[in-house]
């Protein structure tokens, strides 16, 4: 009978660069949601909205009459990114994909494995945040680019290359305004519960509570400031400010300072909550 040496031998390999550790987390978290039929259906709905607008744009172009709603960047804003249905799509994806990200690892004690493999909580949080932002961009900027390219291909408007690039940059920035702070806030809720569905319910409840409070206070007080309680309104307003053309129906009659401060404050708070939660877990290891 053979005898094998089972004594401990220290590992002498070379650690992968830090960015590759973060990239491994991003790759895993981006691939995971697409296994769900529900997620694929919701993302497909976002693309269906832009496909519908492209068909309308095609028929309008063939008739040589372009409605005001389809002209310029209005089709990106009112027709897609600020469209109420798309707001619900983004909320649904953030709740079903983003809210369980940290909760799932807390429930299964997976953080012990993460932090025992030269992954710091900064690496972990950066990977989760980047993965959620990129996933939401796939459902936001992806259909938006399809709409942009369709409008460009049909040649419904005569714009210079500089104006086209400006519109493309504004579209990209608008998508980031919708997804980057939202991802930070959702991760904060994800870190508050050990079960994904609890974090999802908590996030959706807070979202609609502020939406309802904004509408009720605005009707009672007859003033505009309660609109700043609505996440959908302030992000849509900041998105409208990204374009060279002013919005036909502004979400808010104010500048960018107050909405930006609210959005950044909420994002920082969300990341701080997640950081503190991870710190408490890492401290016990």
C-alpha cells in the first residue's frame, strides 16, 4: 500500500492582479441574472419598446412627416428613458437582480470564502457595484443605442457629425444617471437583509412610499418641492439636463444642484451601509 505525504505545504504561487479579482466577481454576477427567464423577459421588454418606436419612426419617415415627439432627442427621453413603463422595468430589474446580490452571500456565508482569498471588502463591493451598473446599462443604454442607430440609419434629420456625437454622449450620460446611483442605493438595501426577497420588498416599499408621499404633499401644499422626494422625477430631470435641447415638459422647475445633491447623497449612503455591513462580517473572520 502506497504512502503519500499529506503534510502542509505553503502555497508559493503568484497572486493575480487586483483588477482580475474584481473582474472575476463582475463576470460571475453579470452572467447569473440571464439564467432567469423572468429577467430575460423584462430585458426583452425594454428592447421591445425601442423596436416599437423604430417601427413608428419608419412609417413616419416613409410618409415624409415627422411628429414633434419623434424629432431630435425627444424620442430617447420621453419615448424611452423617461417613459413610465421603462421606469418600472428599471425598478423591477434593480429589485430582482440587484437586491439579492449581497443578501445571497450573507445568507450562505459566502463572504467567508471571498475574504479568505485575498479579496478585500473594497474589491468585493467594487465588483458587485460594477456588475450591477453594467447589467442595468445593458437594459438601458443597449436599447437606447438601438434607437439612436435606427434614427441615424433612417436619416430623418440632417445633423452634423458633431451634433450626432453630442447626442450620443448625452444618451450615454443619461443612462449612467439612471443606473449608477440606483445601483449604489440598491446595494445598500441588499446589505440590510440576509434574504434577497426581503431586500427587494424593502427597496420597492421605500421607492413607492416616497413616490406616494411626493404626490400627496404636492397636492396638499400646492408647491413643487415635494417632487424632490420622487426618485423617478429627480433622475429624469437630471437626465434631461444632459441634452443640448431643453425638455418640452420639464420634470422639475429647478436647476441641477438640489436633485444632484439628493442623488449623490443617497448613493453615498447606500455604499456606506453596504461597506459597514461588510466590515462587520470581515471583522468577525
